[in-house]
């Protein structure tokens, strides 16, 4: 589950990580008020208006704007709120901006120049431990830095039993070229950041930029936070922050029905039990000249109710020209699944796309007979090859 920047920053702050302070706003008038408050309470003359959507690269898409006065901030708020923000990480249509975070200006020149760093924490699957990735070249082009000057991106792996050790923290601060107050500040920042990452069962913390201000304070200016879905039951406070507006609506319906569904761009819907079989089915669709419209794993209990829900989800995609049901009846008997398909078909009514059902396993022959005799516009197959031929036939 992804958090918005404002939620991620609050989470960091609760673990003692210093952040660029901000106020969440939903209207241009609220933006004006917030800018005024940051002036009086935080002594920040200008402010930054930042679109809150689940996508990075907002600055490049015009979703992060500096405003020297509260009046200007209101104008920026007007521009950004309600816009379809297109960034390198969104679709071409972009994402609707429903709220903005109005932040104090953290880049005020002073005793020393502000400097942007990059710091992230994530799991290194190959090394089976967490890794802190960091660089002196923070800001909006870290992907380019990683590609063109990879020696400027450092990694520190963390032993899961020993945790992050002080010498590792020192090494990070040293490699970032810090000394004095900024060194101490960065030590505290990295230590608290890793503590927050572990305690919240996160799968990603990306702080870019992490800023050294002109007074040598280290703060998080941006925060991209993902929490491991499998651990959400331990964090009801975080789960409550889930913003379903940011997620694909059919994927939300599917996850509520406990179906593993990922929408894709093709024309053949698939309903399969088991992730491995689902992948193989998608390959087979591709080989027979179609493109999978989705990944959908109905799981072990492919009963009528789940089959019906799955049909509804697949059919809500207007690109779907055919549906391939590929179910292996191991624990669940094929005749039960066939009855589920027939019931779902009758309940939904008016299904205009051809459905190819391939049931293999216990009672597969009975299942095929039931479907063939149901009088519905459903093609049945037992062999995968037959099913592939049918897909090809109905698409042509
Ligand atoms: P992203 O583009 O989605 O990663 O959004 P960020 O939160 O990283 O903001 C983008 C850029 O806005 C940063 O890299 C900064 O250059 C700039 N920015 C953010 N906060 C401030 C600020 O307080 N003052 C100024 N002048 N620029 C800021
Ligand atoms: Mn950023």
C-alpha cells in the first residue's frame, strides 16, 4: 500500500525524523490560509504547493510550484487542484489532483547553501536483507544519476540480526561529504529513518530530496512510502490511511472480493486458479494471437459466487473481446466449477462476449458435458491446445 507524501512525512515525524513542515489543503482558499500560517508560525515567507497523488516526478509535470506570497500560493493552488497531472510515472491521461500539501520554503540561502541528497531504504531480495541506497546527487534526476554515474550511488546493506550499526551510519555521513553539525544531523536522520522503516513494516522509503538546509539541519522534503500489504493487519492506523481514489477501481473491487486481479491492456479476459497457471494461460493467449486483458487468480475456492464476481470484474473492461476460463480441478471438482460458470452466466445475463471454458482435473468430462448441454454461448475444452484454438477462432 502506498502513502501520500503528507502521510509519509507524518509517519517519519512520529519516529523523530525531521521533515519540511506542511499543511494539507483541498481548496485555493485553504492554500491561502496555510501560506499565511506558515508565514506567522514557521517564519517562512514563501511556500511550495505540492500535488498529492501516488506518482513521483510531480515537479517535472508541474505539480510542485513555489509561491513567494500567500496570494500567489492561492493562484498555484487554483492551477494544481483539479488538474490531471501527467508525470513520467503516470499514464498519458494523468492523475486527478484532489489535494495539495502547502510546505514551508526549505531552500532559503544562508550560512551555507542548501544541498539535496538522495536516501532510500528497501529490501534487497538477492542479498536477503535491507539496503540503504544514498547519493550526494539528490533531486529530480536520480534515475539519470544511477544510469550515467553509478559510482555516485552508494549502498549499505543491513544485517537483519545486527540491525543498522553506528559505523555504517558514520560511513554514510562521511560518503555524503558531511562534517560538524550536518554530520550529527544526518546520523540522527538515518538512524531514525531506518527505525521507522522497520517498525512500520515498510517495503520502501524513498526520501528525495533529503535536504541539508542553510542552517545545517537535515530534513525530508519528499517522502515516498510503501507499506507491505501482508503486514497491514499489524498497522490499523496506517491501513486507515489507504486512499482508494488513487488505486484502479476494478482492482479495489477485486481486492475486496479477495481476488488477485491486475488489469492489463489486451483483449482476452482470463479467469484462472493459481498464479502459475494464470501466467501460463497468459502466455498461451499471446501465442494464439490475443493479448491478455488481465491477470486474475480466483484462488483455491472457485465457487459460483467467486466465479460470478470474477466475471463481473472482467466484463467491466470494455476492451474484452473473449474470456478464457482455465481452471484446474484439484481440490475443487470441475463439475462444481462448471455449475458455478453456468449459474454466474445465468445470473449476470446478456453476456455478449464468447467464453471459452477449459476445465481439467477431477470430473473434467462431466463438467464438459454440463457446459456443452447448458445451451449457453460457452465453448468448452479439456486440453489447453483446444482452448487456444478456440480463442483464435472467436477472435478472428
Ligand atoms: P517529485 O518531483 O514528485 O519528486 O516532488 P518533490 O517533493 O521531490 O519536489 C520536487 C522539487 O521541488 C524538489 O526537488 C525541489 O527542487 C523543489 N522543492 C521542494 N520543496 C521546495 C522548497 O521548499 N523550496 C524550493 N525553492 N523548492 C522546493
Ligand atoms: Mn521527489
